[in-house]
C-alpha cells in the first residue's frame, strides 16, 4: 500500500517521529480507500492514545463503505452511553441499507 510505504519512509528516511495527526491522516486515507480492517489495525497500533479524530476517520470510512461490523464494535465498545455514537451508528446502518437496524 502506497500510504503505508510513505509513512514508513517518513520515519526511516526523514527521521521524523509520526504524530497523532500523521496517524489520523493514514487511518483516514486507508479507510477511505476501502481497506477498513487495515485502518482499524492502524488505530490499534498507534503508539499514542487513540484520539477522537482518528476514531472519527475510521467511523466515517465505515459509513461511506457501509461496514456495520467495524462501526458497531468501535461505537458500542468505546462509549455505549453516548447518544452521538448511536446517531452515527444509524447512519452506518443506513449506508449499508440495513434500514431495520437503523430505525431501532
């Protein structure tokens, strides 16, 4: 994957320590390309604490690509008491054409 190679070159060739913003951009890029499992793995492998911006990038990609499985897991495991998560989850259901679940 080109983005992954580029990220590695930033570290090895240019001696730049990646920041949260670098990881968030990579999660966003990989997720929007449709590689949601790789994007999810990137969020798990981040050396810094998972930030809302990286999670939003992953969940946005889940909505765009209709990936209910990953979206549900992150929203429900992260903060099941947060109503905003359920609004986003309903959008993921709608994008995946699972209208029955979106209306629950």
